[in-house]
């Protein structure tokens, strides 16, 4: 899937006023994101794509992933070739 904010997958936003739409477009141009902005006064605003782009560009590291669980009958990760229950799992 193409990256959000690229030519193949532009961010899509809906705002109620022209000045707010201009601010969104200026923000996207500053970050070199492609955006499609619709001005619809009678619809609720939708800025979710911009929120995703801003969260991703803030330099925040992704959430840490949990290490895969080792089952008793899986091979031991120490490299001994034994089953975990007969190797490192025993006290």
C-alpha cells in the first residue's frame, strides 16, 4: 500500500471554512504531503488523515512490540536443539 500523503495515496480532509482549508493545504505543502481538501459547510470536519501524518512525522518511535512467547514444546532459543521444557525452562 502506498504511503499516506504521497501522490498515489493523498490525505483527504473535509473542513467547513475556506480559511481552515488554506491552513491545512499550507501545512501539507510545508511537509511535502499531497492532500485533497474539500470545503463542505454542512458536513462535520474530518482531519483524521492529517492527524495520522502529524503523529508519524513527530519523530515518535513506534510502540514496542512484545517478544514472541516461547511454548514449552518449541525449540529452545539458546540454540541447544532441545525442547524449551527440557532446556532453559527447567529450574
